[in-house]
C-alpha cells in the first residue's frame, strides 16, 4: 500500500513538473507588441473589443501566433506627445512596436518637420532598445494644399528607410473617405472599418513578428 501511494505521489510530482515546464515554455514563446498611437489605435467611439489592438491580436492568434498586443493608444496625441510618454508605455516584456502617430499633427496643420523630429526620436530610442518597429503611415488631408501634403506624406517612407523599419504606408488604407466604414465624424473607423485595417496590416505585422523571432 505504501509503495502504491509513493508511486502515485511521484507520478503527481512528475506531472506537475511537466505542466510547469510547458507553461514556462508557452510564456517564453508568447510575444508582446506595443501599439503606440492615437485615437485610431485607442479605439475612439468603439466598444473595447472592437479596438484595433484587440482585433489585431485576435487575428494573429487565429493564424497560430502566441501574441499579446498592448493598446498604447491615447486619443488626441500628437507625435510629440507620443514621444513624451514612450518610456512609461514600454514595459519590460515588449518585443516589438507598431508606431501609429502623426494623424493629429496633420489635422491641426502642425509643421511636418515637428512631427518627423518626434517620430525620429521615438525610432532612435526604440533602436537603442533593439526593438523592431512597424511604422503605420498617415496621409495629410488634401485640403491643406499640395506643399503640405508632399512634406507630410514623405515623413514615413523617409523614416522607414533611415531606421530600417517595416513600413505600412497608410494606416487607413481602404477605410479613409468610405462613409460606411467610418463613424459620423468621418475620421474614426467603425468596427467594420477596423476589420479592414487589421486585414490589410496583418501581413506587415507578421513581418514584424518574424523580426522579433529572428533578431
């Protein structure tokens, strides 16, 4: 009887150890992405479950990725404001960053050079931490004039090239100016609009994950 009890306890210990090892392996394999952005990332006007980071995480998990996407969006943030809060947005477990900032700079007609300098500061600080980045580009409203549009729209390709980051040229591709995919303000996507964004940016996010896995 004692022999059987001892054997049973040993079996339990082995099983518990195996479960612990498996849990640790799963935790180690899980990657964390910080989505650093403005209201487009935060999910302005949407239920929490419909915010971009939540839907992106679900789409990546559906494709077999062990992933956590942190919602680092703050409504109203300019590129400079995003840079100001970068350090406390970056937790120790962040493996890569999606950078979605600049829309508010353009909407307010701020100097494109100011936005570019702030975004470069963010990229330089992320590079110092050896964190790969996916830049989600933005485009200026056409009513600001061709000179402003050319200056602003060129920010993201330049920064992607100089930093070696992955570039998704336009975060609102397929959504901007489509009434059915935007809320009543014409600026923020509906839940269906977020689905379009996620579907289009997904391959670029997988490129980011590949860089995380093979630094």
